[in-house]
C-alpha cells in the first residue's frame, strides 16, 4: 500500500458549514486516475494532468511539483515516448484506489451492528514519527477513533492486517475484539473518540454546497464539478467512522448527504467523461505487475 493516497493524506481538512474542504492537488490526480486511468496498459500525457488540475484551480507550477513528488514516491509511473512524458498510477496505487472506492461509497451509517468493537493499542518511539503518522492515517480511514493516547477503537470487527500493510515494525501492536460492559456507557466512548459536532457541521456544509439547483456554478465544466464532488465526499467519509445508527442522533445528516452525493455522481458522469476525453492524450503500454 503506498503512503500517498486519498486515504492516507493527513494534511487535508474536511469542510464545515462555513468553509469548503482543503484538498491537495494529488487527491485530484488520484481521483482522475480512479475514474479515467483504470486500464493498467494506459498512460496519459503529463500535460493532460496539468490541464485537468487547472480546471480545479491548481496552477501549472503546483501541478508540476505535485507530479514530480508523486513520481518520486512511486505513486505514479513515468513512460517516455520521444520528448513526451506519459504517466499512469502504479499497480500498488491502482489496488489502493479500488479499495478506497469501495470504502467511499459504502453506507453512511451502520444498520447491522452486532455490538462488537475492535480495539487497537500501539506505542511508537519519537524517532518513528513518520510511521506513527502513517498508522494514524490508516486507522482514521478504517473508521477508528482515538479513545485515549495509544488506544484506538472502531465500532465493528476490523481485519487490521490490511490496515497495517506497509507499516514497518508493527509487531508491538495489540488488537482485541470486545463488547462494552457496565459501568461504561457507549455514548461516552463515542463522544470521547469522535467529534460528532464537527462531523455534523461537515455534512451540513456539504449539503449547503451541493444540495442546490446549480452546484459549483463557477466550475469550468462537469469534470471540474465531478472531481470537486468526489474529493469533498472522500474527505467526509475519511473522517466518518460509520457509527451504528442507534448511536447517532435521529436527524443525523449523513444519509441525506449520501443520497445527494450519489445523485450528483450519476448526473455529472456523462458530461465529466466527455470533458475528460477531450483532455486525455494517451498511449498503450505493457502492464506492470509490481
């Protein structure tokens, strides 16, 4: 699992009622790859990525810097044809994007909870700060919240082997599946591990921006709207643990937001694909299996 995917970028910020989320340029590139560069034998001209990033407000210098960084980290692969550079996601990146797509569009609430939790404890020394940051990002993506320092919980049974894939030196981690016992209150666990007030504000902000007659009117075309929608929705689900419905307020906005996101995803798809096809210059190359 690569260290730079929409699921593990920690510097992005989910939106609120007052402001849109802060999205990094590499997130737009990865979402563009997920939608339009899924063929492992397809590589797209670097200029096509730069043009696409321009549609969502990323300047050329920032776009080129982002591409260079993603190449150095192995998130993208470079194919040269004469003087032209073509790019495609690495196999690792494609696999992670596929898994992330399933996670992004699962139900916004858990209606089939069996009462079990996954607990994970870890402690990394200060010199392993990067590993600690990576693991925390993975845990958030997997629906965990920090109950207290070094102890994380998720409201379901989680196979943490996938979460730990690529995190070095994790043999000191401790994982349990458990249920809550008296005198512990489940509502207290939820309040301590997750900021539901901030999450509610993020969903309400999403609805204010997207559940309108003409969302994102300033966007250049439907491709720009699609990438903005997907990026914002991804940030929301990244911070949403998918709590059981019985632990949520009755007016929880996630379900309505999910309906809006699915509706817009479908309505924007045709126009976005036309816009993408007008931008994409691609070549066919042999697949890489590693």
